[in-house]
C-alpha cells in the first residue's frame, strides 16, 4: 500500500506532537507500506512570519521568508524518523529532486510535476520522502507558493501523481463532524462524505480540507481526515469519496415554476417550512427554491403542476401572510457544476452575457458554492445549452 500523509501545523505544534507524528509514520513503514509525508509549518509559524514582514517585500522575498516554517518542519520530522531507525529524505524548493513546479503564471506545470512525482514514488520502497507543503518552485528555480490551503493541495496532488492508494490528512479535528462541536452539543464524526458535499461545506466555512485540494481527488485513490491524537494513519476519521467533475447538464424533463406572493414573506417565520412541508407530506420532490422579499418560488416536475398548485393554494387561503399563487410552465434548467464557480469573479457574467446577446431570457439563477443553475424557457434550451458549453469548454 502507498500512502501520502499530510501533517498540519497543529499536528506538528510542539516536540511531543512531532514525536507522535514520527511514531505514526514509523508504524506505517514497519507494517511494510510505502509512505510520503507532506509537512506544514509548525503551529502558527507561517502567520508569525507573515506578521513580521512589516516592510515592502516583493513576492519572491515573501515566498522565501514564509517558506522557513515548512523547511523547519521537514527537518524536524526527518530527524525524528532517523532517531527511530527509519530512512528518510526531506525535500524543499531548490533541491534537484523537488517535485512541484509552477509556470510563468504561478500555475502548477502538470506534466513536469507528474514526471517528478513519479521519480519520488519510485524511491518510496527505500526510504520515506518528506516534502514541504504549501511551497512550489518555478522553472527558474525561484520559490513560489500554492496559496491558501496549499499544504492540502500538495498532499492530494502528490497522492494523485504518485499513484497513492490513499491520502491521509492529519489535523486537529476528528474528520468531518455533523456540526461544529464547539457550538453543537452531541456533534459526531461522519464516517464517509462525498467530494461534492465536502466542497460545498468547505466553501461555506468548514475548515477540514482546503477546497482547492479536492480538485486533485480522483476515484483512483482515497482521501481520509484523521485527528493527530489518533496515532494510526491507516484507520479512523472521515473518508472522502468520489471525485469532483465539471459538468454542464440539461435536465431532461420540463419544470413548472410556482410562485407564491406575500408581503415581506422572507421575514415571516415558518412560511417556507409550511409551504415545503405541505409538499413533503405528499412526497413531492422540489427541484429548486428561490426567494425574494415578497415571494417564494418552487420548481417542480411539470407533470405535478396541478397537484402542487392545489396543495399550495390551500396554504395561501389559510395563511393571511400569503396573498396569491401563480404558475408558469415549460421551464428548462441548465446546471453548470465544477471548480469554485461562484467564488470566481465574473463567472455569472460569463454565463449570462452570451445568453443575453442571443436574446435568451433567464428566469432565475440559483447558485451554490460549486454550481450555477439557469432557468430558461423550454424552447430556448438547446440553443442555451450550446452557448453555455461553448463558454466553458474553450
């Protein structure tokens, strides 16, 4: 079995934790497995270094300064493993065997990095490779960085390019929890979660694994998150399943758009629950929900239009906060899924502007952390799909 394990700053926060990390790595080696290690800066070293740059430093100097945290960590781990009789080699930018190369635009040079990662993978049968997380190197030999969450990206990227069986992210949480344990009493560990679910949580504040790292995850290898106190790299924690795909999908069936009006309905407690509850009781699926200050819109299968209208009208006539219901049919939905869509400046404009140029009306736009849903006239669906595909595949 081949493992890439990333140790976060907290898991290397002091000498005792470095020893704990070294013990867990040594246990993997002693069980006959291959392991590469990605190390973050110890504790809050990177933040302290950044706070110390109170002068006007250029990007190259800043990268060199902040790299000192990771450079210290790999030396600590190498020494701790050597003390346990484990052969290990640490790698940092500037080394001839350094794997992660960026191009002139600061993006990972995939082909060059893959080739270098393969060389490292071939050495895992003789010793542990310890790599500085977060850091990269351009073709001129200058130190660069992978940005926020870069150590996670380093680990999952190398797991991918080194043909690892599993990437283990060692951090200060018990994997993914049902809720924030500092806020929610009784929060428990989630044994499995999909890449899609986790990426949406990550973009909305869950600090488990950097969203940018999940882009390197494929079906070919697993990713697992464990607590540093667990001590066992080969079990426990939360397993992240699947891979994130970039998709442009046109729903096969048409939808009905059912809108309920009510004065300041968004500020009325329980209205949305009452409306959706009426549909849930009849086992009617809601494809999407949109809301304004004075309205709530449900998108449902067009075949269910009359049934849904009747159910929701019964709510309208019994609830003074609602005034009327209206229905529009022959609605198509195109969903663009992938990457960090709503977090990319201008991405909504890139989708909508070409449709406006083609005089295609967009009824609604609903976004999440990783997708954009466009609701349009059914008759415009094929032309709109072609336009959106051209924008995101070229």
